[in-house]
């Protein structure tokens, strides 16, 4: 990443610091409001490293706010290890100096349209592979803030995704049905091949399990947001539903993101002739 564009914005004067402070305060509020965002907080190293790996691979730009939003700089994650992160220095020596003196730095970036936020308690000068960099201890947690604009992956036709959903019956019992997933994201999934005799309506909450090949099992709760009747080319009728995940744990969100990155990487490799 080139940080040249950040030269003049890192220590701005005039109205800009007010906007920066507002953004930093909003960021801090979101990070610290664990009651509202607890389902999106990643606390284990494995979960955080999965996100960091994606940030490195996508060379995602990170905006770093400090001094209560009065200062900021643009950086990127060079690498990570068991005890900390290496981040690119800004092109502004003054911004780097101020960052080194700060005791709390709010970092925000995006990965596949998903907002990623974390707090660094300090940074220091270091080198990685002979390149000057910031080094910071690992954050306590990472906020992976899922929203409706998440990237939605169309499930591969060659390796269809199956979802097991126990549907309620008229007798009060549960009938486990294997349905096909047509698309999936961190926010929800679309399923087809639901038998017509299954009662399905908007607002219905259901449990589900989705096996993601070579990644793992996602288990959680979904709520039905839309229901349609569909007909196959052979004339077979069934129901189709659009569903939203309800408070899906961070570990499950990480599995979905890992699966999406894996499928997209394989698709790009095939298109480039490398697969």
C-alpha cells in the first residue's frame, strides 16, 4: 500500500479534526458496547488470526485513530505472529511520532465489505524482514461487524451445500429436512428444495446446521425473512426461503468467511488457468 496520500491528512487542522474525533468516538463506542456487539467479538487467537490473514492477503487499508481522534494515519497489516502485529509506517514522520506516543489506537478496516475494528494499546518502532514498521501487542479482541451489505456467495454447483433444518409439524414434533443452500453470507442464507407440505412463514425461527466442505460445521439459529414457491425445469414444485442468522457466534462467522475466501480463491485460480 502507498501511504503518500495520507501525508497531509495525518495531522490536519481546521474542521477535519472534529470529524476525525467524531469517527473515533463512534468507533470506540461500537468496540466497547459489548452487550450490543458481543456476538461479533472475536476473542481467541485462532479467530483473530483468521481475520488478520484475510487482511494481509487482501492488503486492506487500515485507518488508525489516536489522541481521541485528533490524529490519524493510514497503514496496512504487514504480518502477524503469536504475540503481536507488524504494521506499515505512515509516510508522515510526524504522524508516526504521535502514534508512537499514543497509549490507545483505534483501527478500522474492511474485509469483503465486512467492517473490522480493534484497539491497540500501544505501538513501537520495529523491523520485519529488514523493513521499518510499527509493532503492537495483539489486541484483546477483534470486532467483526456483520451487516446486511455483506458479500453473499452463490454456492458452487459442483459441490452443493446442504443444510439440515428441523421444521415444526402439525403434531408439535420436529421433522429434520435436508435442504440445499443456494447462497450464503455472514448475515444469512438462501435455501431451496423445501417440501410444499412444510409450514413456513416469515418470522419463524429455526435451528440449522450447514456443512462447509474442508472448513467445518456452522450451527446456529435463523429467522425466515421471505418465502417463495419455485418450480424446477422438470416441473417439481417446492419452497424457497431467504433466512437471516440470529446472533451467530463469532467462531461461526469466521468459518463462513473462511469458506467464502476459499471458494473465491479457487474460482479465481480456475479462471486464471492455475486450478
